C-alpha cells in the first residue's frame, strides 16, 4: 500500500510526496491515519484533525460511501490525501 500526499498536505509530511507503511496490519483508513500521525508527528495530527478538511481517496474513489474513515484497506491499495481547494 502506498499513501500519496498532494499540495499543502506535503507541508505536514516533511515534504514527502508518498509513504509506504512498513507493516501491513492496518485494516482501515482510520488505523492508517493513526500510523501516519505516529510517523509524522503532532503537526500532521493537528492538520488532519483540524478545521481544514482533507479529501481521502482509496483506489481513486472517495470514502463517503465505503465507510468513511472505517473504509477497509489492504496491501496494494493506493491511498490519496488531498486538501480541499478553496476559492473566493
């Protein structure tokens, strides 16, 4: 599984554009986010849990209809984290 970070999200991942978890024990997106928070630290956690909302895709599909943060994930999946675009 590989996690891809886009745009301003990379500012909270030390500039890294992707991450491949060493373990394959994560079974939901929520568990993966917990692992990412441990890996990237407090600023990543604050961003993900803050007032700005991110869009999460699993294999190029939104998670709203597949379980939200409890969406199942498995080895080989492509996870994408994108910030919502603001206009105005």
